[in-house]
């Protein structure tokens, strides 16, 4: 599976999920599970760092949208980090830049959580 | 008047399973890279083909037709690439998902986004179903910029 998932808790109730590789129909269930596990463990505020992601499809977008919805239902939030123009373009052409807060670095995203 | 023959045709068949969508993406990357597409256009085609395969797998999920493969035919011309994705029509209705499961997967968002992406990324998109043959056809065309 060409997906890397690394999660850190920089402070209580806050997580940073760093993804790498390909987030597609095959690998996105792993990402969804990571988000669900964090929410169930009482971590409703999270940053998903897409810096290492080389490929993202609609399934991955769906998982991120679901994560954002569920985080907000728990008074949390899900912010994204991305500096890859190819990946950013997918958010732009689907209109998802209006839904997600996207930052250039994890530090910037954490400041806004 | 006779039709112009394509320069080349490449056909790939993959199982209707998520782990093989990456194989289709790699293959189309190789095909599109041999044409006069820009880097961004090649990436657009790769994403569109991945979405086409994902759509087919989603549609077949729980239908009992996943043993039948997805076929991709790439017709290479001087000024365009046509990709025809043929997938089996579901022989039985897809397995119903519980509300909770559907919510967790956020399937609707993904499916809607998939169609949006394909239409934006490719120059021409059309789909049709042949019920007698049990085939769903998605035809996508990308033109080489002049």
C-alpha cells in the first residue's frame, strides 16, 4: 500500500496527521480509520498535512470532507496543509477551497486551531 | 469516405478491485507521456482514468459483478487521446448500506466529485449503457493543444 500515515499530538485534544504517497480508492479507508479513531479518542481538532501526498482522488476528498463534518459536529475542526500545486488544483476545481482552510505549514494550521 | 486509422491502440484489463486502480493509472501515464501533452495534461488524464475506474468499482460494490474486469482502450491519434472505460453493469442491485455506514464513507460527496473531476479534466466525456451486453461505457477524450 503506497500510503504513509504518521500521527502526532502536539497538544491535548489536537492531532496532526501527516500523509504521504497516494490517497485513493484503495488507501483512503486507512485515512478514514485514522480520523475516526482520533475523534473517538476525544481528539476533535486536527490538521491533515498533505505535504507528502503525490496523488489524491475523489475518494480521498470524500474522506476529508467526512472528517471535517464529524470534527465540527464535535466542536472541533479539520484544517489542511498543502503546498503541492497539483493537489491544490484538485481542491480549487472542485470548489473545496471554500470549505477547507488550507495552510502552507503545520505550524500555521495549528495556530488557527 | 474512409475513416482515418488511429496511430496506435493500447488496451488494458484490470480486475474490478481498488488495489488495481493504481495499475490503470500507471499504464495511462505511460500512454499519455508518449504524446505531446504537457505535464499537467498528463496528470489530468491520469486522474480522470483513476476516477473512471473508481466510479466503476463503486457502482459494482456489493452487486456481485466484481469478478468481471474493467477494460480500458486507449486510441492514440495525432491530435487527441480517446480512452474508453468499459465496466460490467451490476447484475443485482448494489448492497444497501446502512445510514451510519453511508455517513461514515461520505459516498455521495465522493461520487459527485468524481463526475465533476472527470468532466473538468477531460475535453469530451460521454457515457452509455448497453443492457444487452451488460456493459457500462465511459468515453473520455483529451485533445493535444495546438
